[in-house]
C-alpha cells in the first residue's frame, strides 16, 4: 500500500534558493539509490514555513530510504538549511 511522508519545517528566507537547489539534488540522488519514490511535492505555507509531501510505493520503500539516507551526502546538505522539522507518515487509503 502507498505511503505518504509529510515533513513540516522552517527555512530562512535568505537561503530559500539554495535550499531548493539542494532539495532537488537530494531527491535525484535518493531516487537513484532507493526505488519507490513516486512523487515529491513542496508547498510554502508562509515566508518561513514549508510542507514537503513525498508519496512512496510502500512503507518498505520509505523505511529503506530512511535507513540509508544519512549515508548520502546530499541529504544532510539539504537539511543543514532546515530547522524545526517534524515528520509524519500515513498509509494512503483512497486516491482518486
């Protein structure tokens, strides 16, 4: 069953462009290393607050990526620019 992992965090406005660049590299690198990422959507709530929603094929795909993400330099590089991150994971029960 598909899984959505949502992370809410803060990014200082003066580093947003760099964050967006690093996030793109992170996503590309993770997709090469770990299968199962279907979609990654980023939304801005306000000047500092962002919500990043990633759709995965299964919980197993998420766990594999979470288990190995720290070994990929692009991941900590992107998160260096983030503060107050909170993540949650949910199983998709209906998608239309």
